[in-house]
């Protein structure tokens, strides 16, 4: 099939970008979306033009590298699917497709469709872990975990850190991402000792990074390639409020000093 | 070159204990004075960087991805082995050791493998304490499954995303150390050379992938945890960015490369569908627990699978290997698929595929149970192929997946360059000529969490290290070499894209140095690779400049290294005239077509030494001694 692409081209973080139009001819429905872009890039290079820059790596929907707005929808039209797993059979011959980078203040554009998502790493740095040094753990079966809790923790832990939730949110909030980590660790007995501190520190960091607030549009869970539910945001809010009530706000100074 | 494995002797059960006692320690107050470079942030690199920082070392960690969480370990699906014997089904450290040595077709070092089996139990403890959400039984204890031909259930898993969850555990530990200031993280940064001073590894030269700036980083030791080189085949299950550049540049600076021809072709991947294809997707091997592999008995039978009656199907694995059936080892299963396709009985449009059928399992267990076990894999399959595996059998075909070969390391994981270590898939270590399922994650984490933290100090405390800085001529020379290579690639301005060369090399390697190899084919490849390489350097087109994010330039550098490594792989495959594990030489097979080892002549590690751009590599041999596991013909019949 033949398609017309309108792709965001931006040479560097400081230059202005704009949509450029390209024809993608003879696209096979069995191609993945990124393979379609590979073919477009091969032609651009052969014709002496600059290829379109986009992040990608595993191409099996787990590394979280890829992500773009496809006709205004994060990761495109197929539900629960990262861009790399989206196939061209989701489109029709003659379609026009607008391809843009994630748009959020906390995700500055680096080049074309590549954005800087290191803010998400810093949210994890603030407290998205269980403090345990290598070597000191007891036998794994000494910590029984109810299957339902383990399953719920896993549902939240499935997050691939792609940032689609932020891109889809009208407020550019990272609440789904942050809530997912808070829920993953907070469901498990191992996560309890640091639960209050974690919630406060991660939520504060999210604010510091310039992500917006959650007003429960629910766009994030629609865009999430791993179908993480906004229940994790409710959990995050509950943990945050409880932690503040218990005086965990005092942890903030400690965290800023340590980090 | 002298290969000293530094492998302890005596009873195998206490070798690691005794080694740990004999290793020298670094005074805790002195650790922070040592800067350690870790390249790669996957299971091996991430766990090493975090653990070394916990111990007090000053760590710099580098990865080419935008975040350390994206390393390709994340894509491992099935699970991680550990000799916990939680299922009371006969497992033990010794059995995991034995299975791994046997599964590796007796081409690994016994002492390393025993240590791997020993620390496997600590890995599970560590990961659970970190909050890795492993699958649980209703009673709250950990669940296990049997995996990839093992007769005991020793595999721990987190749905079909075990690699992801283990990596996130290591990543979170790493991020904590970054926040503490104990690790400085350099994402979107690629190592392009290793710097030796007085024969010791003292730093690396990197390129900042955003600005193009070439920078040097000095250190007291350098740890490479940069994964494997399956992408030499172009199409593989590896991430697109996975590359051999770090280990290859280290090889050219003096690190011996061991067993480069040992590659693992994974039996259960989604078949190739067209020329545009950019990667092959693995379907977890766990599917073979319930799926039955078959092809039509008749050549060229193009009927839809559900129209082929039972009597006209050949369940060839069950027929050939009655005791292991669909669970035969990876190399055996892959080769069997190639054989039936070569006979013209392959399925799908290209004829390069076999069926993996769940109809019986669904009848026996119900669709719901199958969905619980494999739901996410079935969905992934349907997304890619547009076929519903609950109704129509899956089509699968083998694909390059893992490389057992890698930099030669001693028992302490040090390469032949003092102060240079290799961890995880980047080294050759523990899997011999064939890796068992669910053992890659185990080895990556064993190396990073539980081996390097002990062995590194032994070197640092005795290395007699003098202060170095990046103004020293060795750094300047390496920076110049990097800049020169870059400007050469950009200056060719030829007609062909980097991908077109990579694809050409990949086809050649897959045909001649893939699932089956022979003398004539390898010689043909050795004739062609230099030609492709020559054309690459004369006719490649890399647009853009070196002072910006330039993904084409990154790729060009990696492919240029693959074009050199490919040759060494073929040299190694040609010299090893026996068959063993993933290395099947057609000239060396039993009367019924199984791999035939030649222990008399080949029970050694082939460690190749770089001898210069136009010189043949030098072969060094580390003899393998088997004191505990008796050498025998591997059989899955």
C-alpha cells in the first residue's frame, strides 16, 4: 500500500521544527511501523537526504525505547501495543499519517522524534527501589507473598518506562509511571519499610521535573502499551496522603540532601 | 600468550570458598579512591555497577541507550535457573552444575560452572529482597517451572517478563547508587576504544551520542558487560542496537577472543516474513512445555494445518527423541527444524517454518489454562502475524539468539589484559558450546552480584597502579584513532546504505556459519567477508556529521566491527572440525545425524589473539579437564 507521512523534523533541541511530507510507497501490511520508517529512511539516505531520527531498540515491545504520536495517539491506533509492535495492517492504502515526538515540558525534543526522558530515571532515583545491599538477603521463601498480591505487584511492575502516559495526558503528568512503581513496591512485604518515604520522595521529584498533575482524564491507561490501570494513581495518592499524615514530609529534606 | 585460568584445584565443592579466602581484599577506606568503569547496564553491568558502588568503589557506568533500564537483558522472557530445590524433585547445586556442563557439550570450565550453580541460590534471595515479583503459589511461596529440557523444576519466572523484572531490580539498585553519587551514569554514550598504560587497562574512549564529542575516562579497572554479538547475522532476536564494538575494540587491544564460533540458534522464533524485516521475535521456549512441534509428512503439502489429518503429520521431535520429545535441547531442536525444512517439508509462505501446535494442550487443559500460562505470548504472536494461535498452530523457526563465545576470562573474570574484565554474555565463560534455557540471566547476575565484587579487589590490591590522566599519550592516541575511524566512515560518501551491507553480511553468515557449517562453506565465507568489508569502506553512505546525534554513524561503526568479527567467527568454525553444541560441522556427525564431538582433539577453549590488520589471528588453547563430570555423548533420545 502507499501512504503519505507527515513527520516532525527538528535538527536539534534549540532549532525550530516542522512537519515534512514523505511518500511511503509499496508498504507491506506485514511490516511493523518502525520497519516502514526504516524503508523510508533507506530511501532518504540513498537520495542524499538526512534520515528521520527515532529511538528504538528491542523491537518487541519491552525495552520502552520507541514511542511517537501517530495521528495524535501515543503509540498509534492499536491498543496495548508499543510503536514497534504496531503493524501496517492497522492502516489503509492511501492513508495520511502524522508522526510527532512525545510532547511534554519534562521531555525536551533532542532531534526529530527523539526526546529526552531522563526525568523518569530521576523519579526512580528519588525512591523507586527497596534499599538492600547485595548479599544480605534471607532465603527467598522466608518472605511469603500472597499470590494475589504478587500478581498485583507484577501488573504494576510491567511498566516499560516509555513515557506514553505522559505524552497522552493533557497535563503531561507522569502519575501513571510513578504510581506504577509505588504500587509495585508497596504491594510487597519487602516494600513496607520505605513505603511512606518512597511515596513522598517520588511524588515530589515528579513535581520538580515539571510533569503536570493528574486530573483523572484516564488517557494514560488508554495509551499504556502494558495496560497499567489508573488504580495505581489512586494508590499513589492514598500512600502520599497517609505518609504525609504520618509525618513523612520530614523525609523531604533528607532526600534532597542525599540526592 | 599465556593462558592461566587461575582455576583453583581440589574438591570442586570448596573451590570458590578457598578462592574467596585467597583473594586479597581492599581496605574499605581505600575503595573510594579507586575508579571503576563499567560498560553496559544490563543484568551483568547493572548489578556489578550497583554492587561495586555499595562496596565503596567510585563507579562510572556507560550505556548507549537513553536509560540503563533499556539494556537488552530486559527482553529475556522465560526465567532464571537456581538450584533451590524448592520443589523437592531431586535438584541440587551438583545437578545444576552437571546439567550445565553436559548441556554445554563439555566445552566449559568445570570450576566456573560449579560456582555459577552455587551462587544461583543467592541470586534468587537477592532478587526477592529487591522486590522482583516472581510468580507465587497460593501458599505464598515461589513457583517454579521446568524449562528447556531440564528434568527438574528449577526455573523462577515473572510471567513472560523475567528479564525485565530482574533488570529493573538491578536498575533500581543502580539508580539508588546514582542518587547517592556513588555511580556516575553516562547514558547515550558509546565506548569506542580501550586504553592500556603499562599493559594495564586504564580507561576508555567514548563518544557522546548526543553531541558527538569524543572523551576519555581514566580508571583503575575496566569492566565490559556489553552483551553478545548475534547481530553479526543481521536478523537475530537481539535488540537493534546490540553490538560487539566494545569487546571487539578490546580484542584489538590485546584481549583474547574465545570460541567465537559458538552461537546459539534459538528454536522458537517467529519466521522471517519479508526482506524489510528488521529483527526476529522470540517466542519463549516455555511454549514447548505444552506445544507439539510438527510438519506434514509429505513434501510440499500446502494444505492449511487444520486440514492435515493426524496420520499425515510428523511430530518429528517426539519421533526422534522419545524421552525428551518437544523439550530436547535448543541446538538439537533447531537443527531438527532446519533438517525438515531442507527436506522441503517446511511450512508457511517461505517454507522456512514448522508448526508449534497447542490443540492437544487446549483439549486437555482448556483454553483458560493455556491463556493463563502463555496469554501474553499468544497475543504477541497474533500482533505480529495476524494469526490466532488458539485456533491455528503457531509457525516457528530458529533464529540467532545468544553467543556463548566472547572475551576469554580467567576464573576471576579477568581477560588477558590485566585490569580488563568481561561479564555476562560478553565473556565466553560458563555455557560451553551451548547454553541451557534460563541460564543467561543466572550467569549475568552471578557475575555482577556475586563474582566481580570479590575478584576485583584482588587485582586492585596488587596491581601497583600509578595515577593516570587523560593527557597521557596513550589516551591521546586512542582518541585520535577514534576520530580517524569516524571521519573515514563519514568521508566515504558512497552509494550503499549501512543496512544493505549489514544485511549482506548477515545472509552470508546465516548460510555459511549458522545452524550447520562445513569446510567449503566456511572457506567461501572467508573469501567473501573481506570483499564485503572492502566495498563497505569504499562505497558506504553515512549522511550527517560527527557533531550531532547521528544514528547512521553509530550503526556504521558497529557494522564495520561486525565485518571484522565475522571473519574470526569463520576462522574459528573452520578450525574446529568437530561438532559440539551450537557448532555443528556437517563433516562430524553420528550415523543418525547427531553432533559428534572429538574430545581427543578439541577439548579446549580456542582463545584467539589479534595479530594485526592483515595477519592471521593466533590460536591459543586452554585445555579443558573434566574431573567431575564424565565426558559422554549427549543424548536426548
